[in-house]
C-alpha cells in the first residue's frame, strides 16, 4: 500500500516534469509562452514512431525525436518567434496558430488514428502488485532530463552565458554575447525536451494528433505555478502537484485527483501570483 | 424587340419563380429527374473524425448503390456532405443550412450525443427527418429521429450474459467515461451484472482527457476482480488498454468493453494490446456471412482503402439503406410520410436483419460477441439474435405519444 502510493507519486511527479520542463525553459528564459508546446511533443511522438517502424531501437528513436524537434524549434524561432520577443500576447497568438497548423498537418499526413509501437518491457511484481517496467524507464529519463539541464546550466560555459543572458540580456550583449544565438539555442533546447517527452510517452499513450492537447494544460498549470525559474520552479510545482495527484488519484479517484490539483493551483495563484519561485531573485 | 434591363429581370424572375415552384413542376411531370436530396453532416476533421471518416464513405457508398439500382421512387439521390469539424456549432449551422438553403429531404449524421441534441431541435423546427448513425446512451424518443445503432441494454445484456454466465467471471470492476454515455452504460452494467448473479466491486469514471491510468490499475490489482468492464471513450482513454496490458495483462484479469473498436482501436493498438478484449457489437468485418463479406469487399473497392472497416462505417450504410426502405414503403420522401411508415421496416444488412421498432424509432438487431485477435481484428464467439432496444422501449412509446421529442434517462 505504502510502496504503491510512493510509486504512484514518483511516477506522477516524473510525468509532470517530463511534459513541462521544455515549456518552463522557454518561458523562464525568454518570457515566450509557447502554446505549440503540446504539438512539439506530438511531433516528437511521431518522430519516435517513424524511427521505430523504420527498425531503429527505441533509445535511438528517443534521441532522433529530440534532435528533430529541436531543429524544428530552431526553424520556428527563426521564422516566427524572433520577431515577437517582448510581445507576450503576440507570441501567444502566433504559437497558437502554429499549434492548429501542426495538428492539421499531422492529421492530413498521418491520419487521425493513434499510432502504436510494439515495444515490450514486461512488468515487475512487487508485493503482489504488478508495475509496468516502462514506467521506471520514464521516471529515469525524466530525472535525467532535469539533472542534465542543471549540469549544463551550472557547469558549462554555455550554461553560464545562458544564465547571464537570462538575468540581464542588455548587459550580456554589452559583454559581447550574441543574444540572438542564445535565444535561438534555448528555444531549440526547450523544443528538443518537448520532442523527447513526446517520444517517451509513445509506449504509454501512442502517437495521435491530439496527444499535445492531453498534456498541454497540465504543463501550463505546472509552469505558471512554478514561476519564472525553470528548473527549481518545475521541480517544486511537479513535486507538489504530483504528490497530490498521485495520492488522491489512488486513494479516491482520478476525477478527485484532477479536481484537487486544480483547487490547490487556484489557491496558490491567489497567494503567490508570480508562482512558487516568483520571489526568488536568482537561481535556475 | 429590345428588352430593357428592368423588363428582363421581371421576366426572368417570374420564370425562375415558376420553375422552382415544386407543385407546378410535379403537375407538368417535369419532376421526374428532380433529385432527392440527402444531407450528411459528420466530422471529417478534428478530434472526432476517427469515428466519422469511414462512415462518410459508407454513406456515400449507400447513395451510390441506390442510384446504380435506379434511384429511389424513380428519382436520383443527391448527397450533400457538410464537415462539422468536431464542433457542435457547425452541426447547428449546417443543419439549418441543409434545410433552408439546400432544402434536403433527410438529414443524416452527428456522431456525439451532444451534436445530435444540437441538431434535433432544428429538425423539429423545419419538420424534417433525421437519421443518427451511432451507438449511444439510449432514450431519445422522437418520431422525426431514428437511430440504427446499439443502445446500452441491447449491447450490455448479451455481453454480461457471455462474460458472467459462460466465462464465469462474476466479480467485475467497471471503468467508464465521465459523461452521459459512460454514466448510463455503467448503470446498465451494474444492473445486468447483479441480475446474472455477478458482483460489481467498483465503478469509476474518467474525464475524457485522462491518459494516466496507473492509479486505477493499482486499485484494480488490490480489488482483485475476475474481469474489468470498460465503457471508456476516445483517444486519451485508449492509453488504458496499453497501460493495462503492460501491467496487469488480460491473461491475469480479462477485459470486456462496450465501445472498443468503434474508433477502429483494434487496428491501431499492438497485437498484444488487442488480443483477448471481449466486445459486444452489431458488426465486425469477420462475421462469417455472405452479406458481411460482400459489404467489406464493396466498401474496400469503393473507398480504395484496404484496412479494417468496422462498425461505424456499417452504421452509415445501414442507416441510409433503412431510410431508403422506409421511403419505398411510404412511397414518398416527405418527412411526415416517412415518419408514418417507420414501424416494421426491415433491411437485411451486413450484421444481420435490422428491423425498425416504431415504438421508439430504434432498431431490433443481432448482437455479436467477439474477441480481439492478433491480426488487428476480432474473432466471432457467439451471436444473440434480434435484440430489442429494451431500455428505450421501457421509457418511450411513440405510438401513444406521437408528439414526444424528449430524451429520457432510463430508470434503473
């Protein structure tokens, strides 16, 4: 019972971190609200399915999905986003339009049906209860994503430049940093994380044009409550909501789980309008 | 002779008014080639199109076959298609347009209960006739509406009978989509499971966007049922079948479902996930009858697609053909004449014999119990012949209350 609850909570937290980290990085770094985040995930899911169907092993398909959607993100940044920095409502509209376009395009090209891959991971028995082995893979990838992002930001020169630009773009460019390049790279990295998330979800949800819709609301709530610091915010908000959702969904039901997450989100927004990390001046 | 512009318009508009006056044309015997107009409103785009794409083609195929056989009442049939884009607002807009601008003789379509409830009042207002080709929660009592699809009692009773009595899977755990179809179907499941001597351990509802089923899968394992009953609906809920197979597995606790296969899920999930799911349906591609084989072949030739066809495609064909049979019996396409001729009309279709029940304007039909196989299809296990729409019959009597237009919630 306790082991199951713990497992469900950790799984729930990991799912939330997985689907919202890419969005949080783009929002936290550039104050761009990417409404096409869900569709980036959806593209990652299709990339993964295509790779697996072409005979690639699953881990390679994950990498390919991240890379492909990352490159796609860079193209989107160059063609659309870079003209709209500092205009939050305009980026909102532009990325919303992009998301509608992507859903339509994918439906036309791949059809409305969900696509599946046959990957067998089997299950793990513990205390008379079966657990899907793949959920442990998902938990590991989700934690890995956060750790790698933290390492890049903390230990590399690129990370230093990005953090500097994030704190004060004008000063950073005064010191010779190419701001455009940083923004482009950051957007691409956020998109790559979204693509990876979509690919990792394929064995659980399949790939369908509506995949993004199922997760984008959760990701947004998570990012808004997390606040402007992408890593700490994502970890904090995911842990909070994941714990509530995992526990309540198991003890009561999925409906009560969703309702309680929303209630807590509303109360928190009233108390902390800028999110959990809203008062923190520096950090990640 | 020179015509001034004003004179020209006067003459021309007079001629147009004369020519378009139906009665005049009919008297002159000129209406012979005047087509019967059929409106089909379905979602070719948007999230609901997994239920519609095949049905759109099957309806077109039915009209095509009617025309090839010489039309209806000696007149050709013209199909007008409207894409409602998975948005009820378009159902309302196009239904109005079909009656007002295109002056259609019958309205076919709508896939969700909400789209149907948007269009039924419009059909009433224009005194039209409406064919709703879907499986739904039952209870619509309206002479201007007919539904050739399954209602819960019709479908759940045979499935429970098979699962509880023949397979001996008595303790059930029920999962259903959290809206009227799921809520009502879950009640019928509980009722029939108890009646057949089974036990319902729990009932749980899921909003349509839930994709994480790990919590309920854990609860199912603690409850240790003999079988899990599903009335889950839509894309997101298909995740359940993946996650269930990856944890519990149907070998340990089997699955029985009412809506599985309607969106052709069987053809898109993996063989492991499809194999062993028990369903009750009025049509599967693999029915071993000549009618079914012929329908599947004709549909594949007509659509140029070589995939699993499924029940919702057959609904489109069935509904259109049943309406055509009613028109033949009424010897008129006028909605009021069609309404009066509904009772007892039959059509021998791909899933067996379909008989219109004039008390409810629903259909008495064969219900087939089938199980998912590794080829992305189903194997037939057993057929229950001529099941009546008993739940709707219990609350609706159009013979006694011809002016009824309500949707009743069946009392349990």
